[in-house]
C-alpha cells in the first residue's frame, strides 16, 4: 500500500470521515450543521479543496484534495499540520457543542479516518457513495432530496467553495452527474474501501 494512504500528500484526493463516540450524535438541530460547516471552513479551507460532503446525525463524509500551497515543509510536517488543523476543528466544534447542550467529554472518535483515492473510477463512485449515504442508513427514502449533502449544491450556479466544475468534469457534465446518481450504482466494486 502506498504511503499516500497513511499521510496527507499535496495534490492527492482523500475520503475523510469520522463519527461521534458511541451513542452520541454530532448534530441535534439544524443550526449545528451550519456551525459545523463554518468551523470546517475556518480551520481547513486553506489546506483542502472540498468536492462533496454529507452530514448525518452521528457521522460525516468528505471528499477533499490536499492543496499544493507554500508551506515549505517536508512531507511529514505537512501531514502533521493538516492533521493538527483537523484536531483543532474537531475540538472547536465539540467545545461549542458541549457548551450549548450542557454536555461533557469527547464528541468525535479518535483518530479520524482518511482513505487515499487512487483512481478516477474510485472518485466517481465515492461521490455517489457519499451522497447516497442517508438512504443507505434509512435517514431518508431518497438521498437526492436530503438537504445536508452536497448533491443539490453541486448542481447549483451560485458561488460556492465546492469544486463543482472539476467534479462535474469527472462525470462528463451535469447531465451525466444527475444520470449517474439516478441509476442504481454497483458500488460493490469499491465496497471494501468504504465504511458504514
């Protein structure tokens, strides 16, 4: 297995995910979702390009690309810096969440997970996997109507930090993106790379 699966490498794509500690929820109200995304932007937008996401009651998924910016550090320092930003993000969100709901203790499982994306096919299926997660977890009957994912946002034309244009190019355009999501996809080919 390549070392890219173990550390963040500039220019590479990753599936990043994490869940709440056993029995906990990450989100209790609509305002939690917005706050989570604001904190994510604050701590990680200088380091990551975000392609898609999905927020579920007890976990989340992200598809990101590591920016090739001017940190001028060796690879391990670069990985540590991004991992540190994720820790700051998790701590900041958890502290606010705990304070708001009079809760104590850890909120996120540690360590958070990441998987290196090694092919365009994996990228395309991962977008579908992330977007269809709420349906597989029986949170909604139709993931295409789920408001807490990027599925509809990618189809929008308003300003967004999501890398919509590049993502749509992976599918061959907006029509193919929608068609791919509307058809039942066989994700068994990459199921071993996913989580539930």
